């Protein structure tokens, strides 16, 4: 905790925390990137479920949306780092933050495995092919992960309220 | 009725009190609001990028629009409902918040832009559905739409940073 407080007192942290525009700007970019990443994942999952983007192969759908999701993820990481620097104790001590990061790691692992599968399987290059049950279940699981990550991102500001004594923030 | 009295009545309503005092409710509503914004802005962005000829160019505009507009409207209804629920417990302070009213005005302008596109430009969609570039009016509308909805998100976030002292949630934003 002392280390986090010291980090919060560094000139760069103080500059970010005291600036009237740094945190709101970073949060706005963060939300826009959440939107881009989530929508890209949603459309790919809807294509897997056969609900949207019909008439286009799964491989083409992935080629259209996956790069946007990755670029948004990079920007999310960068703006996330700035937001952590602006308020280190609030962010790093939050249980929500660590659960969010763990779920994000799971989401990335699921996405990488899915992308490999789509790239290596010739069947997914055909527009009329709809994925099987296992891949559909994975799409639903992926959407649940995205929703959970968005919830946890918002929970960071209310960590002690949400988790009670489980939250390290509430103990300080 | 005076607007500040109206806001005070909203803030003292049973629903506002319930949202304000029940643990976690306000936070859950905020999360659902964010997800709804994701649906609205995400869907609009994909449609507008198709109009601009930036992406999804291998599909007719009408197919892109048909796939996404329903999600956009579902998101908009949920965002409006949850937005109203977030307004209630802070009605007095948010009712005086300039950023909030700028956000509302931007949503109205974005709605007018969308209406003009649907009623005027999109009437000839059969002519340009599969061709690029799309008409100038469509591209102007799409660019304006992206700018307006980005501004809606920015001003929505600024509301949290310009809350009046009485706001019970000001310290956790």
C-alpha cells in the first residue's frame, strides 16, 4: 500500500490526477474502445450463432472485425495504464480490477484459439457454412465474458461497496 | 411547474430513493447503461463506416443496416431507460449540469441527422446499395453521425466530473 501511495505522489501521477482533462479524456477514449472491441466481438459471435452477417463466410467476417478488436484492445491497454497512474491505490487495490484482468486473459486465450481454428479450417471460408454446436457454445461463453468484463470495469469505482470486506480498498 | 421543483420531486420519488439506498443497484444500472451505449455506438459506427466506404464494403448497405439497426434500437431503448434511472437520484445536481444538457442536445441533433438520412438519402438506397462511393449526402451524414455520437460519449463522461456538491455519488465517480 505504501508503494502505491508513493506511486500516486510521483510527479506524473499528480499531473494526471490534478489535470482537468487527462482522466476524462482517457476514460472517454477507453469507453469508445470498449465499444469498438465489444461490437466487433458481438458481430463475430452473432455470425457464429447464425443471427447476423449471413451470406459472408466466417473467415471473412473475422477478417473484417478482428483487427478492429485488437487495435481497440491495444488502445484500451494504453489508456488503462494512464488511468492506473492517475489513481494507483484505487485501481490496483480494487478486487474488481484483478478479476477483470483475469477474465480478460481468458477472453484473449479463447479469441486466439478461435482465430487459429477459423484460419486453419477450410470449411469456414464458405459463406453458407454455419459453425457447429461446440463453437456456438463458445460464442455464447465469449459474450458472457465481455459482459462480465464491462461490469467489472465499472465496479472498480465501487469496489468496497460491491465486495465489502473482500475488497482490499475497503480495508484502508 | 418550476424545473428545479420538478427535479426535486423526481429526486424524492420512491424509485429514486430505492435506487439511492439499495446496495449495488445504482452500480448495476450504470453497467447496463455502458453495455447499452456499446450497442448503440458500436452499431452506428459499423453502419457509418460502411456508408463512408471504409469497411464492410463487400456487403450491400441494406444488409449491414438490417443486421445492426435492431441492436442499435434495443441499445437505445435500454440506454434511455437506464439513463433516466441514473438521472433520478441526482436529478437536482444533474438538472443544473451544463455537460448533461449538451449531451442531450447532441443526442437530439444526432437523431435529426439520422431522420434526415432515413427520410431523404436512404430513399434512393436501391440505386447505391452495392456501389461505392455512396452519395455525398450519405457520407456527410455518416461523418456527422460518428462525430456527434463520439461527442455524446465524451459529454456523458464529463457529467461525472462536473457534479454539483450535493451529488451523493460524486466521490466515487
